[in-house]
C-alpha cells in the first residue's frame, strides 16, 4: 500500500529546455537516491524543479512544505500529461496521509482509483481501493496529535519473539504493545480494542495484507487518548484485526497491539537501547551526520551500500530477522553462485504460509562508511514479504541488536549505529 510510480513518458511529453538533465533526475528518483536528487535538482527554470523539491520534502517528513512546492509548479493544465498529473495527486495523497488530513487523503485516494486507475499496477489496485476505504472511514475525525514533550525515556521489554514492547495506557488500562516502525498504521486485536473502550468506525469491508501476503478483514477503531510513559497522543487510529490474526504458535504468543510508524515519526529522534527508547524533538542537527533515512508512503527507508551500489531497504523494527529481496539476488546473482534454496514457513497476521527462500550466508553492507554484518541472510524469491519490488529487503532486529544503541531520527533523516 502507498507506493510511488513514475512514467518516463512524463519527461518525453513535457516541453522543457533540460530534458537530459530531467532524465537524470528521474533516474535518481526511481532508484530512491533522494540526497543526490536534491543536490542535482538545481535548475529553477526546469519545468519539474518544484516537483522534485516536493518529492524531497515529502521523503524528509515535511509534507506541508511538499504541498507548497506542488502549489508552485508553473505548468499550464493542458500541458500536463496524465502521467504527471497522477504523480502530483499521488504525492499530495501521501502528504495528506502524513498530515493526518483524512478528508483530503480520501478525496485524493478516490481520484487516484477512479481517474488514474490505469496508472496503478494491477497487483496494487485492491490495496489502493482498501486504502481509500480507510481514509473514508476516518474522514470526519480530528487528526492524530502528539502533545509536546521533553526528552523522555520509555522502558522497553522483550516478548517471546524478542520484539520490543512499550507500555501504553488508554481509558485507565495499561497494556504492552509492540513498537514497530515498519507498521504503516498502528494495529490492535479486536478484544483489546473493546477492552480499551476504543471507538469503532463504520465497517466498510476493508482488507489488509499481512506480512505473509494473506488478506485480513479489518475494522477501524479510534483511541481518543493514548499515553506512552507520560507522552499524550490524541485521536490515534488503529487497524483492528480479529484475535486469531495476531495470535501465533497455537496461542502461546499473541500481540495485543502495535505502535506503528504514524506515531513513531512524530516522536522526532528515537534512540533505541536494549531496555529503553529515548525520544526527543528539536534536537540540534549535527552536519557531519549524512542523511540516509527517508520516509516514503508511511514506511522508513534506509540507504545502504553493497558492491559500490547504494540500495534502498525498509527499516522494520518489528521484524525479528532481516530478509533480502529477489531484486537483491538478481542484481548480485554472480556473487552467490553456490547459494541453496530451502523451503520456509512464516507466521504473520492472518495465518502461516510456506515460501521458497535462497540462503546467501553472511553479507556485509555499508551504512555510510561503517561495515554492517548480516548473518545467515535469506532471500524471498517470490517477494511476498517485501513491501515493493523496488526495495532490496527489510532490515530488522538482527541489525539493531548488534549495537549498544541505534538512533533513528525522523526530524533530521539519519540512522546512526553505536557500538
């Protein structure tokens, strides 16, 4: 759900004086080389200058600024091909989602699925339609709001799956929820939502795919107030799953709920330790820290290097194990001639699923100039467990647990690993 698409036809149809330059920018955009895109997009006379400025503001978690850049596009309506109009509406839709402006998120989502349906990949049509239903359900609700807080330390415990849990409080009841930056929207078991007296929205028959690709029937509920160690968050929307969808190992392990990305990104800078999260906003940016963390369509993306190539990965603090994609394997296939395929079984929301994996062994990537080792790397060759085909994998807890602390800054766009 919520992926960008772009057509090279845009660049061929627009009349401008810098077609080659724009083609280079398009390639950087397509490969998610956002810092390079911002550096190279330096010609204000280019017809797409403000579009790429809007893209960069969007992925650096500045949705309001992104919409302002889109407003500055100096293009006559009859000069804009539908492919570019689609991209503009798509970008605005993501900005409204990040701003928790559900009314405009719904209207732009409806425009995408009706007027621009032909530009949506066939495998994503149902996801986009279900996304529109989510925003329709919430369109009359106030935006989610994280109240101002000082630097705060939040205790963390580890559950049976060794995932980080934080204690939440709602309507006087306390409960442990998984803290998961990879969850596009916070989620909860139906019985837990009822126990916490959340407000259930109209049931519009929404379906959401779990990590294993299985469709789940979900409802939407709203927590009017949620408290995480003194931090007050108002009007928090949750995807409500049936109890069995978040229960595993024949009932031995269950997830009460998940604090997802829409809350995490509003916490500013998050330092993750084995036993706590330290969150703060307004931290001064240190210029020596290179931007390597971006926010696309409700998911954090980190850029890492392998064999002199900069590759985009999804950062998923709720995943036990990192998993690389078919795209990674196909790109570097000659390096892994001796890799073996094995059958795997994955339990996720909605049930279990078998899939075929290729085991690559130990791999060293670079985060800026720092070597980062991944042990027993496997590739999902069917790509069921990776958000989009353009990504090279999901980075999970096996990376984070190897360091004394990991800093994720959504206000300054960097991931920092400390031994």
